[in-house]
C-alpha cells in the first residue's frame, strides 16, 4: 500500500475534507503526490503569470481555505505520461462517485488542459 510523503500530507491538509477523503482512499490504490492545495495571492498570481493557471487571485478554487481544488501527479513524476494521469484520475473519479462527491477534472477543461487539477463542484 502506498502512502503520502510529508509534503503531500501538508498540501492535502490545506484542502476541503471531501478532497482529503477522496485522495486518502486513492493513495491506497495508486502512488501519487499532492503538489498543491491552497494558493496564497502571491502563489496564485505567480501560477497565472507562468501560464500554469488561467485565473488570477482570488478566482481559483485553490484560493479558498480550505482549498476546493488540488493538484496531483502520479509518482514517480513524468509530466508527459498522460496515460498514468488518466489512470489516476479514473481511480479518483470512481472513489468520488462512490462517495457522492461531485468533482471536475482539469483534463476536461475546454480552453486549457490542466491534467494535475481536480476541484469540487458547487463549493
């Protein structure tokens, strides 16, 4: 069974309890890291300026505390391996559905494919 490292735990602890619940189940099945939970104003605007987000502060679901969005990546990290991203988010979608928690995937965004991004719907 896999488990989160210290940094992933700290990032996940900044997230809404529903996201924590989903991801704590997913880590039992698939190895991944939590790379971002809450973003401060500075962090959000840096992500926007670097092209990693299409939203400025405070428009992102990362900007609430607890965060209603999380960014994850399969471990070991290979940003070009979309098959592993798809496998991971499939697991996460199944867990969320079984718990009655509605999520939206960044991979489903129309204008910007954000594969690491998962957010709660209606939060």
